[in-house]
């Protein structure tokens, strides 16, 4: 979608190793810990050429009758039947009949859906976008030529060649009038007019006049903004509180901003505080985002972990690691994936050709190739809860 992109993702994505769908990856906040009423013990499962759902013990609880499925999110799950996507609840009841060519994932209680169309004598395929809420109500049938997710009660939509916003009822809340827009965060959204970006509030009033080459969403009171080809951070009056001097910058999270002090070619990321002071040792080649109090760090080509004070808690020794999720982090050794705990101990030996992170106590893994390999759900001890093959 051609919309002003988020500068970074504040969520961890569950890696779906098994599902092959025309949907976007399901975003699971905080490594799968959800508090929106979503069933926490239902997992996609494959059986006799169809998809359904199992519980945490591996027992099938929703029959495998679907061509494809996604994880439950915000109380519902998207499922494909006869080439179209609809939604079921945790009991397997069809809440929204299959009617869409594609679905995204729930954000702010709403999910983006679309249907493909052909234009110019069937030479160009495009899509029309609409929305379904977490109660299974279609609030807007696919009709927008471009659209994005809901945030803080509003979603960007494109009408003609201009962007505006709709509310939860599906009504136009802010008239389409902008060249480009971002999403609302902390009550403000970036919008572009005549090639410059400023910010509006939820009433559509311009709060910060368009003046930046590019700008991101507000997080912890600050937003990335670019002028003269350099990025810094502005406050909600539009004043730079951290001068624009970086090649790139990511949103603040947990009091830290991630800035590229190198170039687009020779990237070098460093964390700064809200005074623009560098955090942690300059010997760190790369510092990843924090998850469960720890962040990945690269020194001399090896990866380890630091705490929020910058203290190395797991010595850099790994060729490849992922952030911690539910107390375990995925690592790669000699081409195989396994898991370590927060002491750096290997608790599940590297043995998998592909592995996802843990989600509500289970992880998806595979041994072998895509078509003929063995797919499994494992628990945090490495015990196989259930397995299957596609062929």
C-alpha cells in the first residue's frame, strides 16, 4: 500500500512457518501475550489436506475443513473457504461468511479486508479495501482504492487521489485532502500537503504546519522528522528537541531512540536518550530493540544480549539470534535453529531447519524441506505436541 510507512514496528511478529496465505502476517504484541479476549490456546493445524485448530495439548477442537487459516486475533480468526476469506469465532462458528480475497490482521479492534478487481480490459489487477470490526460486522464493504489499519479509532483511506480518515462507524471523519498520511498516535497524525509533512489532530485541525520532508508517528512525546536530508526529533509544538543530524531515526521506546549515525550505505545504529546523549558502548556494532528487558547486540561479528543499562548479560558468541519471546530466544548454529534461555544456556538444541518464536507456550518448527519436511509444534522443553507433513 502506498501510504506513509511506520518508521519501525513496535510489535514482534509471529513467524508463520506453515501457513501459506494471501494475508498479512498476524501481529502478536509482546510475544503473543494478548489481553483482548483472544483465545490463547488455539493454534492452526493441518490434517488431511485441510486446516483447522488444535488446543495447547494438540487435540483438534475446530475441524480441519479450511483451505487456509490464520491465528486468532481479537477474538476472531480469518479462514479461507472456496477461495474466499471470512471469519470464525473460538467455537468455530462462521461470524462473517467468506467473501474477501484477502485480509490483514486486527489493529485497534478493526481488520482491513479487500477484494481484487481488474481494470483496463482486465490488464491491471488492483484491489478495493474495506473493514470488519472484532464483532464480525462489516463496517465498510471493500470500496477504497487504498487504505490502512485503524489506530486510536481512525483509519487512513484514499478517495480519488487524496487521503483522509474514517471512524469506527465507517463514516468519513476527516475529508480526503492530503497527498499522503500516517496513522494517529498520541492524538496526532502526520499528513502531507505540497510535498511537506505536518500534523493534524483527530478533528482535522492542523497542529504543526507542513514543513518537514518526512515525519513519523509520535511515541513518548517525540516524533522523527527530516529536514535537509537529516533526521532528528520534534516535540508536539513542532520544535526540534534533538537536532536533525542522523541518516535515519526510529521512534522512541522505553526512553530510547534508535538513530543511524552512519550513512544509508554504511549503516551504524546507536541508541540515544531524550537529550540526544548516546547510550551504551560505542563498541557495539549493532543493538537491536529490547524485548523482555534484553536486546540483541553485535560485537566483532558475534551476537549476544545486553540489559537496559547496557551491561552484557549473555556474551556475544552466536552467529545469529532473535529477541527473547516468552523467556526463550531463537539462535542459529551451523544452519540449524534452537533456543536459549536468559542465562545463555541452550535449552532446546539446534536441530530445526526453520523455527518461529514461542507464542502462548508453543513454537512452530520444521525439520526437512517445505514440501516433504516434518512440521511440529514444540513446547518450551522441546517436547513435540503435534506434528504433520504436507505431503
